[in-house]
C-alpha cells in the first residue's frame, strides 16, 4: 500500500512537471499513473546502483550530482514508457527537480513508512 501511495505522489509530481516544464508531455492519465509506478520501480532498483557507482563524483559536487541521477532516472522511464516524452536533459533535470520536491512534500504527509500520519497535541 505504501508503494502505491508513493507512486501516486510521483504521478502527481510528473503531472506538475508536464504543466510547468515545456519539454515534458504525457499522452493520457493512464500513462501518467504507469509512469509514476515505473518511476517508483526504477528509483527502488536502478537508482541505488547508480548512486553507489557515482559516489565519488557525488562527493566532489557536494551532492548536486544526485540531481543528474534523478534526471537520468526520469529519462530512463521516458525511454521505457511510450506515452511519456522528455525533450532533453534540461527538461529531464527540471522535471526531476519538480518530482523530487513533490515527493519530499508528500513524504512529510505520509511519513517514512508511507502511511498517512496525523499529529495532535494533547494537554496533560
């Protein structure tokens, strides 16, 4: 269930990227949901390998190279999914930045275990 929530958050980020970045287009809503699921799978399987292999350059760039890795993951999803189109590196970088920020904000609401969490303050 948590993976599906995170995939929907990624799909929301992709939808925002299609609205705000001129080089990213999605054919239909079904493709958008599939892109969110595929992006979740790619981030769970391929991204950790890429992060480990590029660890030295990530250290030298003080972590900024992770944005390039995120852009590459978005471009990989676009290459695998026929209905998602990314025009170039600039579009992939801006789209990955939007998807990352959306995921970060979504993680604030769903928590680390991808469950919806509500916090309340009780007076003693």
